[in-house]
C-alpha cells in the first residue's frame, strides 16, 4: 500500500512539471509594415516548436502558440532579433537592423510617420 501511495505522489509531481505543448504567449515586436509582418512571422515560425505566429502591424503584438518542450520565448526572441526587429526589452544588433529594407527602418521617425494612415 505504501508503494502505491509513493508511486501516486511521484506521478502527480511529474504531471505538475510537464511542459505545455500548446503554450500561448504574446510579445511586443517593433516594425512598421506588411514586409515587417512577413519577416517577423517567418522568423518565429522557423523556430522549432512554434506552431502559430501572428503579428499585428498596428499594435505591434506578436501572438504565439508554441511547444514548450521544443522551444522557449527566449529562443523565439533570438530568432526575431536576428532578422533585425526589436522585442520589448531587447534591441536587435545594429548589423541586423541595418540589413532591413529602407521602408522597414522602424527606428527612423520619418519612416514611422510615412506608414501612419
């Protein structure tokens, strides 16, 4: 009987530490246009374990569904930073940012103004 109780407690403990295969999260990602949208979503989806990535041009919110057993938010952020887009608290390296098309230079106030409607 004691063995069954111990086994039961071990199974409960293991289940509570299981990672979610359909975790949902949102990130703030800088960008200004539909080309940015495509680039951000493509970088996210190419990250192993990301199932859905949808970036909103107006709100700059990236909605994600991903498998926590295969990836993490940090890895997804790294993929986005690598293609030149800042996430809320981390700036992309200048080299990556400078590789963006001129119309995608979201750090340039004039470019941002040009995309406002």
